């Protein structure tokens, strides 16, 4: 059974003062903790095992979510004494995420986004990645470039779904949603316990022709500031989507 990691180790500096006494994933929006939307949607999509890394105020995350039973999930935690960045945090959690032979792909989702995507679409991506070992090391979900990030992140080929290094007429530059599917081999050169960012590893995979992507047109928000948190809270309360 494929597993999912929720990346929740960030300190949330841009969210201060809200995060002075509360880790960002536990901030309330629409009457729920931000991370609860992910947990509920993962359970609805058929996932059962979730790994959550944490560092800043991590004990509060464990106390709030416990073993995940009330969400229909089994939650395992990957504590970090030193914040390991995205790739380092994932590499540190690999024993919880994949098989001993390190051939089982997994998904990773940033805790500080809100998205109405059906996470079940990640399952066939993982199945395909596992059945063709070494062909694809990363598959990223991409979204329209938001106002605070107009330049985007990666070029997506319109026909093949490949991520490419530079602009071409048949490509468009989109923003990485913070949702991806990865093969453990992508992290084979990241020793556990070492801080390392994800972007350089993704660019290596793109250069090797081993990274793909898909475009998600639905609701997606990067909850990076108190203003965006308030905006989402207002939207959810007006629409009743949190109930």
C-alpha cells in the first residue's frame, strides 16, 4: 500500500505572530486545523498510512493528531531535531515511506497548502512509477502561477507531460503545488540527518529526462501569510465547504 508524507517541519516565520505558539499545520481555517483537510482527503482517497515530519513545536502536532485513528488513518511521525529542509526531511523518513528494497514510490504534500484535488489521482501515478523502475523519479502536480509567484517554477511539455529545463513553444511554465510523487532513488545521495533542499534534486531529474508533471486547474492556495490564511478562512466559511 502506497504511503503519503505530509511535510510539516517548517517554522512558519512568515505567519508570525500566529505561529509563535502554534505550529502552522495546526492553525485553524474554516473551523478545522489546516492539516486536517489533507488527512480527511487522503482517507477519502483510499490512503491509510501517513507519515508526518515535524520539528518546530512538533509535540503539539503529535498531541493534536495522535495516531490518526479518528481520521481513518495510521499516522507515523518523523521528528527532526535539526530542520532538514524538504529533501532532507523526506530522506530521513524513507524507512517509514517505502519498502526495504526502496522500490515503492510515495507521495509528499506540503502541510501549508489548501487544495481541493482528489488525491486518488496520485495512486495510478505511483503504480506506473513502480512498474517502470528508474524511468520516472518525480512527478509534480503543477498549478497556475499565483499573484505572489508570477514567474512559476517548472516548464511542462503540453503533449508528453515531461518537465523540461527551458522554455519551448510547446511548453508552459507553471508553479509547483507542493504535491508530488517520488521514487526513493531520487534521494539515494541524501544521507539521513543532512539538510538538503528538494529543488536541486528535481532539476537533476529534469535534466536526466526522469521527471514528469500534470496540471491541476482547481482551487489551490499557498497559505504562506496571515492574510492568505484569513482569505481562505473567509472563503470556506462563506461556502460551507468545511462542513
